[in-house]
C-alpha cells in the first residue's frame, strides 16, 4: 500500500470512529436529557391548561400523550445509558489516536509502511470491539450535528472533502423536511381554496 492510499484508509476509519463516538454520545444525551425535558414541558402545559381553556384542546392533549409514549420508549435505554457514554469515550480516544497516526504517516519519509498498516488494523479492531450496535431513534441526526458542527474533523476532511448536502445533512432528515414542507404547502393551498369557495357562496 502506498502513502496516499494509507492516508485515505486512516481518514475513512477516522470518519467511522469519530461519527460512531458522536452517535454513542447522542444516544446517551437523548436518554439522559429527553425524559426530564418531556416531563417539564408536560407539567408546565398541565398547569397552564388549568388557567387557559384554549389549551384544553384535544389535539394538544393527544400530542402530550404521544410525548409520554416517547418518554416510555426512551426509558428502555435507561439501564444501559452509561455503556453508551463509556463507548463514546473509548471511541473518541481511538479517534485521537487515528489522528496522530495520520499525522505520523503524513510526515514520514519511510518507504516501508507495514508498521503503520498494522497499527491501523489494530485500531480498527478496537473500534469494532467498542461499538454498541443498537442506537436510539434519531441519534443519527443528532450525531451528524455533533460530528460535523462541533468536532474537529479537519484532518479527516483533507481526504474525504465533505459536502453540505451529501454528508453534513442526513438524507432521512432532508427527506423529512421536504415531505413536511410539501404537507404544509398542501394544507395552506387547501385552506386558501376552501376560503375562496366560501367567498364565492
């Protein structure tokens, strides 16, 4: 393997490890913080609903029942949340070691890179051993934000050349936004059409 190929492989593994670390931290954050946030919002809504009759609407009540179900779903991960944090720490350490390896290979003038290839293989094995396969819903979206907008990824980007729409915005999130936009536009057009018809009569 030549130097350029090895640098690309290290950067590709760095992306997997760094994103994996942020995904584990994302699951931990959601499990740790969301139930409390949902509980606070529900309690505050319940208090204001006592004072304002407009808040006693069926749609709003149903929304908070759904939020309660979401909190119940999140609670299934609660027993293992410390495992996600520990895995995230291990993966972040591996990510930093990969960065150091990348810089070493980048600056070396050696023609025999077998020691570096072996080190990369060892770090990849540690990555696979540290990962937890089951992640909470929407952790991928949150991990994109944490990795691309909060993390130092310059050395990975040297090889990967990340693009905004292709890499930094999750495809499922882009589809969700597009569908939501089309739905809102359809509802608005329907209301405008309904208003026009009523105006004619």
